[in-house]
C-alpha cells in the first residue's frame, strides 16, 4: 500500500472513531463557539453533560486539524520532491511544512484538552 492510501486509511479510521464518539450530534450539525463563549463554558462547567459537550467540541476540532495537517503534509512532500531549487524566499514546500507543524500542534492540543474533559 502506498503512502497516500495509508494516509487516507488512517484519516478514515480516525473519522470513524470520532464519529462514534460524536454520535449524539446530527450529521449536519457542527459545534462552533466564539472564543469568549468557549472560555466561559470552560470556566463554568460543573455537570457531566457540560464536560461531555466540551470534550466533543475539542474532539471535533482535533479531527479538523488532523485532516488539515494530512493535507499540508501531502502538499509538503509533493513540493519538496519536485521543487528543490535553492531560493532566497520561502518556497511552497516551506509553507506547507510550517502549516503541517502548526496543524499537528493544534490537533495535539485539542486532543489533550478533550482527554482532560473526558475524565
């Protein structure tokens, strides 16, 4: 199995696992809160269903960042393979690598927050 197929299989498996956790939500419904609302919810969470709502939100965010990271990683490998000229300015590969690092960091951060609220 080539790398691209493995990536798609991993994303599909992750999406399935998270979909079973988010089964309480409608398929079309996505959780979105403003920064202020989110911080207020984090401060005021006391009941198990409030913690579960926060954990579901962070798991959803983790999935979105993982998908973005996989796309950026694929772009990074594509650009690094075909565009190898030394340049004075950042290349598409450099930009894709920076995006991959950022999205991977954010996904890990969301996973840590979600696991904290799931306990």
